[in-house]
């Protein structure tokens, strides 16, 4: 009888681990999607985003990429403690955040949808 209880306990434990793993997998996917190839394509095609760590629209822009954000070419414009603007952002005449710059030299300011970024770069969203 004791052996059956241990066996049932082990089965329940394994099921719980499998269920929790599935939940974590799908929550991770829905928390911004998997846009690795898209983000890499943006970078490969010369797109970059200028932003500031304190900017709520920049945070929103980063969030839609989820874990794939690290593959986007990003330039931080704000010095620590909002003590000014970095030299590169001054030279690039970045006036608002976020600002996207594309390989043809055009710039667009404000939050951009993934569809807009795809259109501007020719990258596929898949």
C-alpha cells in the first residue's frame, strides 16, 4: 500500500511539472512574442532605435519584441540621472523618443508598430 502511495505521488509530481512547464512556455511566448528573426532582420537592414531609459514609449516599443529586443540595434540617448543627452544623439539630431532611423537615412519618431517597421525595412514578420 505504501508503495502505491509513493508511485501516485511521483506521477502527480511529474504531471504538475509538465503542466507548469507548458504554462511557463506559453506565458513566455505571449509576453512579447518570438521575433528573433524579425529583430535580427531590422538590424541587418540598418534600422536602429534611439531612445531613453526613462521613456515610457521606448519601454512599450521594447516590450512588443519580448526577449528578441536584444537583437535590435538600440542607441541610448540619455545620460545617467537624466543629466543630458549622449553625443551621438546630439550629432544625429534626435529630438524625441523613440526615434527610428532606417538605412535610407529617414527617421520616424514615436512608437512604431511591427507592421510599420516591416514595411520600412522589407523584413518579414512571419
